[in-house]
């Protein structure tokens, strides 16, 4: 009861006032769609579209230069808008340098866990960035990229079709097919139980 009340208060202050953001994240553990909604208001992003999901472990070093489209998911990845070596070079060579850049993420993009996107990169629509990748140049529409540095490894549409075929063969396919858009704890628990039984049949 007290924790629920505390969460409501923290959520209110975070969304309405832009305060206590760290405490809000720690206590409320916002879902990735809730956190994206928070960043839309208080994240200082240049722009962010609709139906986005951003894990609260995502790092966006220079949000003012980041533009995010619609239906984008950021896992615990890093969007780095500047070159941190500047401070060292300025001191070492008595120079006054600057190296920042924009990051543009178009519609229908997924960026996987641990991926790093560097400055002056545009990730075009319907693209996927594999986990652990380092993106140093633009990602073409409809492509999956992976590796260090990231290179094309497939097409997003082909991935969707493969996963569709695979999903249709699963014992819980009917649940996935009928699952509503909003999170339902009972449905998720049923899915977890079925998956565990499927993955570990001898236990």
C-alpha cells in the first residue's frame, strides 16, 4: 500500500514536474513504453514520435541532437552524440576542437542490447541493429546490421517472415495471436509457464 502510494507520487512528480527522475526509475521500474513517454516530456530530445519504447538503461549522451521516429524500440543501448577525445586533444595539442553530430532514427527501428550508435548516423525506417553492434555509418531502409563496425547481415522483412513461421509452430501460438496490446500479467504468467514447460520438459 505504502509502496503503491510512493510510486504514484514519484510518477506524478517525474511526469508533471520533471523532478526526482532517478528515484522514479529506481522505485517505479517503468516499462519501456512508460519511460519513452517520460522522455518525450522531459528527455530534451530533439524529437520523438509515437508508440516508442525505451529501456531506462539506454544511454543518450546528447539528447538535443537525437531525433526518434514512430514505433522505435531502444534496448539498453548507447546513442553517443559527441567524440569524448576532444578534451584530451585540446589540452595535449593546445587546440580548440569540436566534434558533435546528430543521430536520426526513423520509423520502425529496433536497436538491440549493448549496441552503440555514433554521431552523424541515420538509421532509416524498418531497420534492426543487432545486439552489441557499433554503428558508424547510416543504416539503409529495411536492413539488419550487426558487428563491429556494423554491416548489413540481412533484411528486416525476411526476419519477420521467418519469425512468423516459427511463431505459428509454437504451442502457445494461440496466446500470441490473441494477446492484446496492453500488458496483462495473467496472460504473461501463462506464457511463461508454457514456455518453461516446453524448454524443460523433463522437470
